[in-house]
């Protein structure tokens, strides 16, 4: 029997494939195109306390094997999400993950408090958006500022599992991740987009009004995979060292991290998802690939299942190379 289900931060997903924030609307938008109920989970577009119109100017720009975006967290605000989108989303079937953003700690905390009262299954705390001037990624770049948001959000959303979405732009990703875990994160997702830039040479000006934008898609996959691999070892080692010190003995190498990692960045095929699962991710998210090929996630689920059958692997966790 092949069992595709996974449990992340106490939440059961029927398979490990989750639609990434900002690339799948609220799920219903794809209802006429694919069977959305087959997905493991859906992350909403980044939600903020108040509605946001998003950034002006050009918002999307293709690069070789990649996509740059500068959406700027356009969304209807959390109250409108709760009233209009959430009831529709709940009916779709997959696990519902609310991606929470904000420009300051109070805004994040108030948003978390509102979401805590709803039927969502999990919060994904976005401290890694590179496309907003205030808040967003600036919180995810160093350990202290990351903990300064995760702690209050953890308290405000005490009834909900909390996954923190990390930025690949952090100079010391492991230090930020550890700070998030110590501040109460139940899971970590990585990565958000890489800060990048493009110049329109025809018109001799930067493509984006904000100058920089976030790079996603297959171009970032090997970088994101390396980050998942290294973070797994770094978190495991930190916990092993703590346990070793508590027992007065030396730790014997990286342990399995206490918090699961959800890997993403450029996943477009089953083989790509398998790479992340083998690197130690408990589940994966798929973003940009859906734009080019809306059935990508369904094919990834089917591809993972047929790989497991061929190899005689019964559970997703057995795919990991991490022992
Ligand atoms: C158009 C677009 C909008 C996005 N909006 C959000 C967002 O609102 N919140 C968030 O956490 N990530 C957002 N992301 C980042 C994706 O969720 C994902 O982390 C990133 O694109 C890497 O995965 P991919 O290469 O599979 O797209 C967005 C990405 C794209 C391309």
C-alpha cells in the first residue's frame, strides 16, 4: 500500500503537495481547470490586516527558467478573506493555510488574532516578502527581528499551528530559523523568492518600479534545495547539541529537526518534488510552475505515487535520505 499522507505540525495532509502562496489565488479560481480537491493543501495569497492594492507598474517579468514578480501583496484584507473566501475555500477539501503578512508587529499580531478565531488549519507567517517597503522580508533577515514577530504571533494565534516562511536572502538562514523555532514556530517553509533585478534595455530603465523583485521558478531550485538540505542538518545539529549538553555527553551528529521543513522553490515535476523530500522536507509547495502548466501539481502527486510504487516505498517519510 502506498500512503502519500503526511503530518506537518499536527495537521494531516492527504499528500505532500501544497499550492504555494500567491500562485493559486484561494483555490477556487482553478476549479474549472483541475480537480483542486486532489491537492494536499492550499496556501492563500499573502493576507494583511487591511486591503492592499499591490504595487504599481509592471509586476511580472520572465527570465530564463524563471519568473520575477513584484505584486506587493495585493489582497482584500483579512476580514474580507474570512467573510468571502474562507467559506468557499473550506469546501474545496485540501488543508487551508492562511499566509499572513504585515508591515509591523502590531499588524501581524492583530491579523493572527483574527485568523485564530476561524476554521483555517494553519498559519504560514510570511516574514520573507521582498516586494513591500515596510515589514515583509525585513523581518526575516536577522534572528532578532524574526523572533520579534514570531513570538507575538505565536501568542495571538495560540489555537493554530504556525509555519514560518523563510527568506533565502537572509545572510544566516540557520540562525533565523533557530530563532523562529525558539520563538514558537511549529514548522518552517523555505524558500520565498530571491531578491533580483532586471533592466529593460530597450527603454533604458529598471523593469520594476521598486527596482528589485522576487525571482522564482526552476532557476532557483538547486539553491532552494541546498538550503533545505543545510537547514535540516543545522537544526538537527543544534537540537542534538542541546540534548547532548543536557545529558553531559557529546551529541553524535545531526538529529532529525523537531520542526518539519516544507520545501519549495522551482518545483515543476515529480522528480523535483522528490529531490526536496529526499533532502528531508516533510512536504513541498509548488508555485510558479502552476502558471505555465496548471495541472503541474496533479502530475507531481501522480508522479510521486508511481515512483514510490516502483521503488516499493510505502510512506513519504521513507523517501528521505537523512536517516
Ligand atoms: C506571482 C507570485 C506571487 C507571490 N505571492 C506570495 C505571497 O503573497 N506570499 C508569500 O509568502 N509568497 C508569495 N510568493 C512566493 C511563492 O509562494 C514561492 O515562495 C516562490 O515563488 C518560490 O516557489 P516557486 O519557484 O515554486 O514559485 C509569490 C510568488 C509569485 C511568483
